[in-house]
C-alpha cells in the first residue's frame, strides 16, 4: 500500500482571515501540511500517456468493439491510464462531494461593504488600450459607439449576423469555422430592436445594452432550442426552451443581445474541441484554422477570437473555459464553484463544473462576472457565497502588501519551451513593474488528483447518458466518447468515494498555501499550444490521449478543489499560436484574481496579434 504523507508540524493560528469551521465546512483549520512548510519534501511526477492516437471510423470502431466484447481490454486501457492508482493510496479523510468552502469573515465584511453593480464600470477610468498593434473591440467600445449615436444596436447586430453567416461556410479566405450551432436571426434582431429603442429614448439598461453575446450550448436561451450539450440526442425534439439559464437571464436583463449558441465538445468530455457530430462539427481556431480551439467551450472562444462578439459564456468542468481561452488568445474566467448559476438547466458535471465568461478584454470578463455572479434560489448551493464585490479591481481598495505569487517550479516548467518562456516573461513583468514576489511552493499528489478529477467528471457525465431515457442512447455518442465510456465503467463506487477523499486532502493543502504562503498561484494554462486538426477528426472524431494529458496538465486541479482561475492571453509562440498564463486564487477571491489580471493585461495589450479569421462588426 502506498502511504500518502499528510504529516504536519504546526498548528494554524486563529484569525479573522482563517476559514471558519461550520456545519457546512468539511475542511476545518487544523494544521499546516508539511509540503507547505518545506516544498522540497514533494517529488513531482511527470504525467505521461502510452495510449496511441486513434483516428478514422475503422480504427475507432475496432477499438470500441474490442473494449465492449473482449474481456480485459477496457479494464487494461483504464488501468494503463493510471485510473486504479487511488486503490493503493491511504486516504483516511472524510469525502468531500462538493467543493464548497465557506468564505472567511473578512471576505464577507468586504463583500457587504462593496457589493458590485454593473453601473460601477461606467464610473471608473477606462482601462488603458496600450500601444500594441492590435486590439479587439470590447464591451466598452460598443457602449461608447452607441452613446455617440454613430450606429445602433440594430445596425450592429445585422453586421454580426452577416459575420456569423460568413464564418459558417467555406470561402476562399477560410474554411467553415463551425463556431455556432444555433442562430435565430429574427430572435436576435428583435432583441436588437428593443435595445435600439432604449438608446433612442436615452434610457439604456447598462453598459451591456445592445452588446452581442454568444452562449455555449450547455445553457438555455428562452426562444431557442433546448441545450443539446454537443450530442445528437439530449433534448432532441423538445423544441424551444421556455426559460433562460440564470446566467443568461442576468445578461439579458442588462440589455445584452444573444446572437446564438456556440458549439461544444460532445458532453464536454473532450479537450481538443473535436466534435464529429453533424449538428456541431470540429470548431476551428481563428488564429489558425488548421488548429483546434480547445474544448469544451471551443465555439465560445472562437466567437470572441474572431471578433464576432466581445463576450461569450462557457462552462468549465476540466478546463473547458480556460483551455479554449488560452488556445484562442482570449481571456477566460472560471469563478469559484457555485458562484454563477445556470439553473434551471441541468448540470453535466455538478461537482466539477463552473459557469464562466470568455472575453476580448479583462474588463469584458469582469463585467460579465459582475452581472452573472451571485446567489440564485434555484441553485441552493449558490446561496452560501458572499456577495460579489470588486473593490480592488475597480480601484476602490488597494493592496497593502506586495503580491505573493506561488510557483511550483518543476510543475511550471513541465510545458513546451515556448509556453514556459512566454508565461515566465509575464511573471517577470509583475516582479519588475509591480514588485510582486515569487514564492517557491509545491503541490503534492498531483498525479492522484488528476485521477480523482477524471473519475469524478466522467462518472457524473456518463451517469447522465446511461440513465437518460433508460439508457437508450448510450451507443449514440461519438466513437471517441464511446472509448472513454467503455473504460470508465471500471470506475467503481469505492473508486469514486476515494476520489472525493483525495479531494478533501487537496482542498486542505491548497487552503493552507493560500492561508500562509501566497496570494495567487501561477501556472501555464496548457502544456502545449493548440494542436493541428487531424483530417480524420471531421469524420469520426479523434482519441488523442497524449495531447489530452498535455492540454489538461494544469487545468484539472481547480475543478477538483473549486478555486477560481483566470486565463490571461500573454502572447504567442514562434508560429503565432496563442499562449495562456493561468492564475489561481483562494475561494471567493475573484476580486484579487481580476486585480492581478489588470497587471498582466499590460503584457497582453503589448503582445496581442490579429487572428487570421477576423470579422468584427464595424463600430
């Protein structure tokens, strides 16, 4: 049996900033893990994958057949991925089934004193546009253009719809980008007409009034067909949704115009963005249409990166907002677990999934967060959160001490050379220009945490498929998804329980790091840049475990623990492919995260380049 050391050598001091032990808190402050005190006690385990890349209907069908009907094949593949590792681990902790960590008393006081309002963004100095050669149009640009009377939301939405139509077909300039899966022009124009009337009367609802936004097909939009989650069967034939998901309703209440729903990886389970289903297709990266967008919110990232919209909404169960944001060179925020509600839409992955915005600028992401975040009676666990507040981001409050950024050096450096160099340059800027301090840290049990997150999200997603309409559609998912499903059946209830026990330990360790060592943790967002699209991926999909391991290398942990995390588009590699830096913050500390993002944005605006496929509405 492998013993996972959880030795301690100090007692946590009591303070107002220490998370309180409550009946809803399974992680009471008890002790500081040794790895926090002495990072040298942790040995980094480089993740690896031996599975071959599978493409083409014949090869994928043969593997699925063998896994389904040949004894031992599926079990071998599951074991080869390290998925039985938790069985050998000593895990005395209680299980944590939901990563709900109560706010500190200090967070509650700050939130109650500074509740954010969307109107706050019109009362602050606009962020600097920088001297870079290229910049995306932002929410503020739309607002100021409407305010000047130079154009109207109706005229802009006409242009946006034309751009969508252009990118959804192959032309001499680009292939079919496969960005949107639902576009109802009459629906969009009706919203735009209402916005135009409000502007004409001098009473726009907010900075978002008339701004085009896109919604991932994991959420519902009243009047558009129900979310199908990248499949060919979920909600098939049920017609239009009668309701908005809560996050969508809050954007629309501020006047945002939903122009369509974006494509996603099937069931959100795939990280490339390669969905072979006819309704969706393989989305393409605006920076290079021969490369993937990342998954599973690839359509939302591409909609922003192509300039069609300044804001899109995604969902992140294993990096699915942050990875596409990094691949497509845009900002992406995964808030604290439970911070943003998508009720009454059902969750694919209730304990790992987070709703979050993708934006052209950091301010776009901050605006969307301010609007969408907050308690929702339809989502009971969301009611444990403090009120959303952004005093540091908005400049109302200032940091009293230098920003401490934790870097697990061996982990940070385990990415491609261009990725590490570009991300390190961004950190160097924070140190030199803003006095940030880099603190060496270690994070133990990463290999097991990857297994725990994989087991958790796959169990939650595939339970839905196996029970939906009595399981009649279990063979209607794509072949790559069937490969995962056949292997995942070897995850037992005991395995799932052990994954939640490890979650308890990982939350305790991350909490101790934030309580005693650092303010933020910095990592590359992915181990590699967006990979090229294999031609066969369009027909039957692709099973690419080696790339998946590299893409997920830095994404899984905050889904398991529920921490907020931000993708910052800090540059491109030698081939012009975007690179993303990830910042991770304590629970409910989105303000600190976004405030740090403002410092990183100085690097972003200087290094941004124009996508190859770029078609914004003229403003």
